[in-house]
């Protein structure tokens, strides 16, 4: 699986990058058809403390899954996005089995 991590308005630490990469790689347990994933970590310009955004796009043949989550830390945003992607991947697999 090809994973690309992009950051907007900040420079991520290597610890954050490896955390995100590890989480995204675990999606492979739910589907071996995943071609690649692109992650955008954004720092929103708001007064809110929930200004860390993780957007993840996953390419599966015939589908493109996308999730955007926002919270207080990039780790929490990434965790929430990965959980949502797990549900989406499971739904896609169930639909394909039903055909």
C-alpha cells in the first residue's frame, strides 16, 4: 500500500508521521484491495481548541473512500478517521459479496 502524508500550515514530527503511517497500514487488515492512501493533516485557523484536522482518502478498485475528522490532537483525529474508514471498508466488502 502506498501511503502519502501531507501537512498544511505546520511541519509534523517524525513521531506523528510514523503514528499516522502505522494506523493507515492497519487498514490493510480489513481489505487487501487497498491500492493507496493519502493523508492530509491540517491546522485550522480557528479560536477553537479542536483545530487539528485529519483527512484520509483511500483508493480501492472501483471506489474512493474519504473521511475528515477534527479534534484537539492529530492523533485523536487520525484515530477517529481510521475508525470511520474501517466501517466504510467493511460496507464496501459486504456490498461486493452481495453482488
